[in-house]
C-alpha cells in the first residue's frame, strides 16, 4: 500500500486512459452507424447491413470500454475518498464534496477502507 495521494494520481491517470479508450470506441460506433445508414439508404437488407457493418464486434468493444471506464471511475473515486479520510475528512465532508448523501459516502468510505491501496488497480 503506497501513499494515498500517490495512489490517487496513479488511479486518475489510469482513468484518463480509459476515457481515451471510450472515445475510440465511440468513434468506432459513430463510423459503424454511418456505414449502416449508407447501406440502408442503398436498399441493403437489415440482416446483411448489421453483419456487414460489424455491429456485433463494435458493440462488444464499446461495452467493454464502458465497463472498464466505470470500474476505474469507481476505483479512482475510492482512492480519493481513502486519501481524504487519511487527511481527516469526515464522511459528511466527503458526501458534500462528491455531491452524494452521507449514507452513500459512508458506504464508499467503508469500501475504500476495506480495499486499501490503489483501488482502481484492483479492478484491472
């Protein structure tokens, strides 16, 4: 377990990488949608269009990128909470800072304490 502030920086950097991956997946989704529109406007049957556009692969890639983003976003939040707790923040202050209830802040604080160390790294 490293310094909580250093862990926050590492987790935020990992989160930034996930944002880039999601951006790429969205670009791929947009391009696929453009191909689908062109094929449908050209009279191609829907079943052929879906297959030819590679919709299955594109959808799976986008879902994986979004899932990874959510895992890292949650982990980075927990790292920030762990560092805040170490610096003396109260659960109420954490809730106000993040804009969620004291109850949710308490659950996140409990999770952050239980995980310790780099929260996002534990999510892969």
